[in-house]
C-alpha cells in the first residue's frame, strides 16, 4: 500500500520527511521564499488562494497532481497524528518540545494500516468545546460567513447535509480540528469533489477584501467544520487519533485524565441541556 501524508509548510522550520511524509510548501505562488520541497504551485493548482484557503491549497495540489497513491493524508509541520502512543492518549493533543522532534516515531504502524485497508478514515481526536461549534465560530470569526455556509449547503446539497449542518456544526460541541485526515484515494477524491465546489460557492457570496489577514483564512476555517460534516453525514468509519503538537517551549498541562473527562462531560451535558445553541 502506498501512503502519502502531506506535511503542509509555509516557512523554513522543522518538518518530517520520509517515503510516507511529503513536505509541501503551501502558498508558494504568493510567497517571497522558495523552500526546498514540493510546491503547491506546480501543475493544476490554486496556490494563489493560500491566504484564504490555508493548507487546502496543498490538498488541492495533491488531488489534481499526485499519481499512484492508495492512501492520502494531511498534517502540518508542527502537528502530526500520534500513531504510536507517544503522548497522553486520552487527551486530544500533547505538546512536545522541538528538541525531541527528531527522536519521535511518527511512522504508521501495522495496526493503523489495517484500519485503512478496512476503509476507515483517520481524523483528529475531537475536542470538547465549551460552547457549540456555531457559537465558537462566532466568538473568533465573522458569524455571517457561517450563515452563508449554511445557506449554500441548504441550497446546493441534499437535505441530509443540511440536517447534518444543524446537528454537527450548529448544535454540537465536538470537533475534529486542523483539517487533518488520512483516507483512501477514492474517499479523498469524493471528498474533494464535494468540498471545493462548496467552498467556491461560499467564496462567490462573501467579500473578504476588507478582512484582516487572520480572518481572510476563512475557507481553511470553514473546511475544518466541513470535514466533520462530510464524514459524519456519510457515516464513514473513522478512527480518532490524538495529535502531537511541536513547540519550542511547550506548556506543561498538569490536568489529570479524570479532570479532563469530568470537564468534557460537563461541557457536553451543558450543550445538550440548552437544546438549541443559536
């Protein structure tokens, strides 16, 4: 089985490179720097959209240009799936210092490969937000954009997706972040055929010309939510794995697994108790 996991990079930093991990410079078409790795501006590409599409420009490049790949995934130069139980497995993520990066075993083991062969998608272990995905988006971004996403889903997709929009993106507080995944190529192709036209339809309705740089990354943020919608609505088998985050000075999180579970339970219960998070 041939597996490629894109390692999305935008600056000269540490990153994993191997037969499986393919570093790719995202946004090369609009960058002043050319990194010594694959660029997302070759072949059929949307590299010039990186300011608003983030890592999706690398994902699009892979969809249109990679050949003879059985399984495809996406991670970030400082975020990787924890295949080998390096971090605290009950938590969504563990932060590791850069000094330990070269010693980390980030390779896919036989058990994970077996899951993939059975058609299971791999996504990030969900975080339990303190509020619904909708309200969380409104807190950090522009709420009208979320409504536009809902309108496009309602107008262009089957009713199941609009029902899922409410169930998974408006009223739920569970969220697999970072646009990170691994899936077989057929699943990936189907997902891209669904995702990119949907984002284009949203893009056609939203004027981001006045947005500050952080908010211009709108389509990367929306795609994080849409990956959850797509996988859950289509009832794809999924394996949820913790994420290893690499930091120069990692913060020490001393919360116990008991406190973590209690906190997550209380958050989930609070969301369910409200019934409607709008």
